[in-house]
């Protein structure tokens, strides 16, 4: 009798981050740009700073890469578009949810199959320069850890709030202080948090160079112990993998300024770059 094996299920969520200090980032972005939709190319062309354009191109490329990996299809056959609220999605793939973000040296994208997703990335020092009362609730302020960890926790909370409002599609028009988070004690990972604003599993992670990345995944009807298990599985372990140019993706053979950015009450500036080459990959 021949034994049969069941192939593993595709991951619930794929999170990709690109460090723009990787050599060749601008070259890769120029190669990817012609393959994006006309609408995306027009959006990117309106960005004034070259670094912003590079980050925006690479965030979209990561979203297409993530979608392609979950679907098992070449990324070049997929097309990003936007719904009336400005949320990106893959044309003809209604069960896929996408979220893009970029700040400083990182472009990131999260892709989920069968559930809503939101992602954000922030530089710790830029968020720490803002007054707490501009974006934190009184409960969040009272729960902040003492220095030196307080700055990273502040940035994580900002990123979690953005990830949550991107997940719902409201964007920052929802109001930063309306979206309150509390840490889920006893969870693995840098920070696992929950909010009454929307159901879901929310995690924040440290990136090299003084950055944090937050991801939110809608758990839908999952509750009780199942939700706890989902939360544990969603503490994304980041793994170093090959540079972008080694994937052959930019070879001719082969995010964002998000809509909600314009309505932020006051947010850390998003420009400049630093040093250190990585693509980070997280699969759960």
C-alpha cells in the first residue's frame, strides 16, 4: 500500500520587508516600475523625492511577490489596483488582502489569503519625538515601560494603530487616540497586542537600524483558545534571505504614500536612509 502525504496548506499571511540599503535598490526599482499599472506609475511619479519613489515601487513589488507566493503564480501576471477608498488589491483575486507601508530605509508589504491584513513600519526616533498626547490614549501612556524601552514601545503603538486602521480600511481618519492597544501578556514575540477597535491578532517586531514593523490579521470568527493559538502563530519570526536582485524579479525576462497618509494628524517624517543590507521574510 502506497502512503500518501497531504501537501502543506499555504500560509495564512506573508510579510515581506525590503531594506533600501541593499546595494542595487534603485536599479531594482527602475526595473520593476514599467511592470506596474498605469495608475500606480502615475501615483509614484507625483512623489517629489527619489527615495520616496524607490520605496513606493518596492513596496508594490513586495505586495505582488507576496501574492504570487501565496497563489503559486508568477508575479508578472498579477496587477495591483485600488478600491474606491484607496486600499490596494490584486485584480481578480477577491480573497487576497494587501497592505503596504514604507518609511526611511524600509519598504514592507503584507499579504493574507482569506482574511484582512494591515501593516506599518516606523522609525523609532521619529515617533519618539512626538508628544504622547498626540496619538496615545491615557491607558497606553500609563502602561509605557521605563527608559530605554519606552521609545520603542511608543513607535510600536503608532505602527499598531496604523496597521489596525489599514486593516479596517478607515486609515488614520479613524483617529489615533480612538484606537487603543494593550499588550497581551505571556505571548511570544516582541509585542503581541489587542484592541477593542477591531477584532484581530496584532504583533509588532523590531527591525535592524531602529525601526519597528506592526502587522494586523483579522481572525474573523475565531475565538477563545483558537484565537490564542492564532496569535501565537502570528508572532512573525523574521528570517534573512537573499537580496532582491537574486530573485531575478526585476529582470525583463522574467507602497505608500497610502491614501490615509494625507489625513494623519501629525506623523513622523518619512524620508532619509541609513546602512545594512537585508530582505526579511516572514511566513506563518
